[in-house]
């Protein structure tokens, strides 16, 4: 499994969890129906967040890689 799964839509999230823990998020058709009503205020968001919380961990670069220097940008000079 990857350390940084990226989903383009919730169907891909369902697919990952179906592989890891079959049946956890229900059938794909039921999940698809629920995921159509996903907005910040939706009850479905809270339900999904609670179900996935034990499996997802979000840490920032500042929390994990404190020994790295700050990001610097440099313009390239094309010739």
C-alpha cells in the first residue's frame, strides 16, 4: 500500500478499502449512492470520516521531517 493514496473520486477510495478490508464500506452501488451527497455539511461526510479514521493518518511535513530545510525556489535562466 502507498503512503500517499490519491483518489480522483470516492469510487477509487471505495476500491482501495474493498481490497484492504472487503465489505467495510458496503457494496459499490450503495456507496456510490451515499457518496453523491458528499458536502462539508453532509451527515454522510461525518459517517465516512468516522469509518475511515482508524485507517488514515495525516501528518504535515513539519511534524515528520523537522530536519529538512525550508523549501527554496530558484528561477532557471534559459539560454
